[in-house]
C-alpha cells in the first residue's frame, strides 16, 4: 500500500477548537460532496457497483460532518474562504481527486483509493491530536482520528470482499464517445 504522507494544514487547524472545527467541517463536507459527485458520475457510466460504494461513503462522511456541525454549535467559527484553507495542496486530504477515478474503475480499485484518503484524514487529525498544546483541540482531534480509523477499518474489510483487479479492467467493448 502507498505510504501515507502527513497532510499539511495541521498547524493552522491546531491553534484553537474553532479553527479545528472549521477545518474538520470543511474537510468532511468536501469528502461527502466529492463521494456523492463521484457516485453520480459512476452511475452515468453505468458502473453501478462503484456508484453504490461511493454513495455509501458519501453518507458516512455526511454523518461525520453533521456531528461536527453539532459540536460547532455555540462556537464562533472563523470564516475561511474556500481557497483560505492551508491543506498544502488544492484539496483537503480526504477528498478524492476525480482525475484519479476512471469511469471503469473496479470496486477493488475504488476502495483502495478511498482507503488512502481515509488514512490521510486519520493522519491529519492524529497529527493535530499529538501536536496541539490545547486540551480541547487534542480531545476533538482524537475523536475525529478514531472516526477516520473506523472508516479505514471498514474499507479494509471491503477490500477483502472484492476481487483484485485483473489486467483487462479498462477494456471497454463500447467506449463512451467523449471521456472526461
Ligand atoms: Zn472518513
């Protein structure tokens, strides 16, 4: 499995509980939306099995975002513009890059890809939990990390459920007219 890099953005998010809540909310909402978009795309390409997988993951992330939203009630969250998050890349560590998702992606490949992003998310929160000097930040981040580790466990189970991808996985007898 590809080694997990420590995501950037952890320093900005680790300052105060409000910052962490804002980062976590952004990250989980983005992950939920991305999985839902990918599910739609896969459905368009009639890749129903992967569409269902992404749909399920989107629901899981949506619930996580809702939990964070509840925790954030009563906190004045900083307003951070979409480009203002310091992820160290264009996107948050948990969101899949649609460019990585071929329309014929197999369930095994899709789960592997999601697994990598869930590991990055766990690493993001774990780094904050271990590195922050603020007790409340540590406690929140630890809870989020555990949640992401749970997603990693779930996906590891799913990985075993689906056969490893064969070499001809992207053969399409009837390719779409325009791809991308
Ligand atoms: Zn997750």
